[in-house]
């Protein structure tokens, strides 16, 4: 895997999808994690915030377009500070929250947070760690610990091992047909492809719910079928039904190691993609049902952690 860095993914802050195409980006923005993610995640996270934020000083790390800053303010946060490394996102978040006096938005780095020690009662970091290269990944957890008050709580949403090693399709799509289409496309993608080349190549396969690609030591792109093909911090691309975005791979264990190393208490880990919810979802969305494999194995987990007193 020595040449992996030649793959054209760097910076670790390119997951917004703004270069994907207006229609798909707007679908992502209106349903936050795409139609499928939103069905399971938005309602659960909203409830989590409702429980966590009333009267609290809240930090939204990698706030993106500011959706969760608005939610936190609506549920009675005393103050909300949101920051993001991309100035375009910061502008969107500022617009979304301009009517809310208690919300402050700025540019900032999750690996070097622009706040004093012990500044927040609650912090959220939703689908941000997957954007961070290894050094930034480790520092994000140190910084999270630093800016929280003792007794402070954090909520993190992080993709799982499973989501990196599976091809999830819709029920209607035959996975073997989708796979053979992917094999055909993979043979056309250049060595050490750029994100836009990968995105362009896979633009038209809409039956994919979630899958992941990486580059091998010869520079060839491949579909990941087992996380043993990946190493910690490896650049990858994740495709959802709405877009393709560059990320870095971290196993569930790497996340837990960071909590332990930095002295967090893990209060609970939640899977919002339960089978029960999948069945309810499929009954109410017969046009775009989920395949059996999807949801049984959670694609993302919510970690509830706290900084001990
Ligand atoms: C998938 S989006 C999630 C946005 C938001 N948390 C939400 O749930 O709607 C990831 C966000 O993390 C931001 N980001 C990536 N790397 C970052 C860093 N080092 N510091 C701060 N924000 C970062 C990206 O710009 C992007 O807006």
C-alpha cells in the first residue's frame, strides 16, 4: 500500500459534495444524510439533542451548513458555537442561523479548535471524523476533551466497519448486476484517480445505497469487500445513493481507542439503523425499499461519551 498517498485525496475536508451537481447536493442538504440516512438518523439525533442541549453551551464541530446548530438553538441551548473548515460551509451556516442571536459560526479546524479549555457543556461531531487524516483524527479527540467542561457530554456520529466493507443496494436492484456494472466501470477508471474522475465514473449507478472504494498499491481502484483490505487513516471513497465523497478509513476499534486514550467515559453506543426501523421504513416507502442486508448491520453508530468530573 506504499503508494496510496498518490491517490488524489488530501486535506480531509472534502465531504460536502458541493462539486457533485446541484440536484444531488440539494437532495443531500434537504435530507441531511440522503433520503435513507435521514429516515433513521435525523429523527434519532433530533431526540438526542432535545435531551442534551436545554440550557447548555453547545459546540457543533464541523457544523456544515448549520442544520444542527439550528436544531440545538430550537431546543433551548443557552449558546451554540458552530465551526467548519470550509468557508463555503461557514457562509451557509451563517445564513441558516442569522436569525438566532445565541448562535455563533466561524471557520475552524477540528484538530485545533478555536476555543479555550472547558468552554462547553455539550459538543457534537456528526460525520466529521471520517474527513480527518490520521493526525487530525487523533487531535480531534484530544481537542474535544480539552474544550468540554468536566462532566460535559459529547455525541459523535461515525461510520462503522460494516459500512466500509459492504455493497448495499436497494431491494429492487440485483446486487450481482450492480457488482458487474461496478467491475466494468472500475476497469475504466485511471490509475490514482482524482475524486472527480471516480465521481464521474459512478455517477449513473443509482441503485447503490452504500459502498466503498480504495486504491491498491499499484494505483488501481477497487471495491472494498472486507475491512482487512484497509488500514487506519487510509484514503477511501464512499458512495451513497446520492453522492460519492472522499473519506478516511477508521475502524470502530480506532474510535473506541481514541475515547479510552483521551480519558472519556463511553456512556452508550447506539445503532439507529435497527431492523425494526428498516421494516417500518420499507412499509412506508415501497418505492425505494432497503435490501435485507442494510440496517441489520449499522452503517453508522452514535457514540454518547462524557468527560469525567
Ligand atoms: C459530512 S459533513 C457533516 C456536516 C454536519 N456535521 C452535519 O451533520 O450536517 C462533514 C463536515 O465536516 C467538515 N470538516 C471536515 N474536516 C474538518 C476539519 N478539520 N475541521 C472542521 N470541519 C471539518 C466539512 O467541511 C463538512 O462540512
